[in-house]
């Protein structure tokens, strides 16, 4: 099956690489960050990270055994064989749905329901129930060797991952004119045992990328209901976290806090290739720069270099450049030179204090409306 990548050039022909050319006559909804409106939960529940790739072993249910039985009636003690067939084992099926957006809920081992054995009086055993696992629309199913065997790109599309075994035949099935009282039956067949790699074609509408401690988790915490781990040391985020930005017209934009990138990530240093694969599954990229760091423009150049070395198509993604931590004196001193070094519009914010977040949310919505996937995807 041919894979239609969401990042293909034909799908991005109307997307701009920056937000400098937008129609000023279009009215966009005015939005605000959710944090000032309602306090987040104070419980100690551990937040769940976003899983966009998972290895799953699927085992179909075994079929039930056939039965050896002979019917005995009060008037005929030799009424003949009446052993029933065993039931079929249940399948493991992946079904695409818009009700889920992550693979977190899926178990790493899935086993189908087994069929029951046959019984006397030609009673067939009950077949096992099929296990239907819900996966997000756009899930790609690969074998362990990386071969694509399924592309669930439409609602309610299904993929049979592991077939259940067929039920065995009872001795009634083997009755012939020559053999009127067979004493044989079949054992139920075993279900298929297969392992797959599930990947999401698109994990979020917007991805936050930057070097460690740039403030990505703090920004996601400020504009969404997500609660990623926030701490003043590098590599606080080891797995993606996704939050939803709410707009006044009920539009929702998924924003992902991605693990921090470092130099030579394209050579698999640090989180390396794992991180860069997360970036490929976003529609729009926000380059978050720590404006208080020494020479912050060099961080932007390094980010572009790492993305280009891994996949040149990432450089064509629509992007928003954001300077964070403007509440610090060092950042205010660096801003004039940072604007001169970067030949693109720059949004200046403080994720910690909530400064200028409304402008960022408006720009995010403008670019999303221009580049969002069409309904046929």
C-alpha cells in the first residue's frame, strides 16, 4: 500500500514558511491563554506523556477442540456420533477513530479470546470475541522489519493484526458410509502470533522545538491544560507531552512539547533520531529561543542545521520564531541584535510571566488556518 505522507510538497503548496504574508482583511478569533481563567489541578497525579510510536505483540485466540461423543437414546443406545465442532478464536483488529489521539492506552501484548470446545448433541463451541483496538486516524502499521502493511488514514478503517485459529471438527464431521462411528476429532488451531510497530503520521498540529531549558514545557503549561514536568535542568522532557489550545470558535489546536535538541542530534547524539522523528509528525514548528542565553541567534542556526541534516523537508515546514524569557535583563540586551541576525519576524514572550502570549496564540491560529489539513485527509 502506497503511503501518502502528510508532509508532501503537494499538500504544503499553500503554506508559507513564515507569517509575514497574511491577508489583513481576514478576521481571526481573539483568544487568551487558559491559565488565568481556571487554575490547574493540584493533585499529585502523574501526567501522561504522548506516545506516537509503539511496539505491540498481537496473538490471535486459539480455536476450540472438536468433541468425540456418541448419542445414546432410551430406545437406541447407538444413535451415532454427535460430537460438535470447536469455536473459532477471536481476531486482533486495529480500528481507526477520531476519538483517540495517542497510543498510550494500547497494551504492549494483546491476546484474542479463545474459542470453546465442541460438545455432545452436535453443539458447537462458542467462538471467541474479536478484540478491536482503537487507534488514531493516520496510524501506520509496520512489521518488525519496517515494511508498511497498513495505513489507517480514514475513520473506521480496520486492519486485522492477528487472526484467530479455526475450531477443530468433532467426530460427527468425519462420519461416512464406510465409517459410521468415527472416534477421531480435530484440535483447534493456534492463533497467529505477530509483532507490529505502530506509528502516528501526525502527532500534533504545532511542535515546540528548541535547546534544553529554552522554556518549552513552561510555555505549554501556560497556554494549555497540560502539565509537563518543569525543572531548572537539562532534558527535563524525555517524552512528548501534548496540550490543546482552545479558541473562541471552539477550534482546538494540538501543541506538542518535544524533547530538547542538542548539537549532532542528527548523528543520534542525546535523544537524537528519536527526537527528530517526533518533529516530522508536526504540521507547524515553533522555534523557541532562550533570549537570555549568550548569542541566542546561534541556537536558531544550530536548530536549522540539525533539522536539515536529518530531513531537508523539515526546513520547508511553516515556522514561528519565538524569543522567550524577555523578563530577564540579559534577554532585553540581546533582543536588538537577535532581530538583526534572524531575517524573520520574531515574537517576544515570557512564558513564565505570561507576557505577550495572546499575540503568539493569534499567530498560531493564522498559520494553522492557512496550513491545516483538508477534510479529505
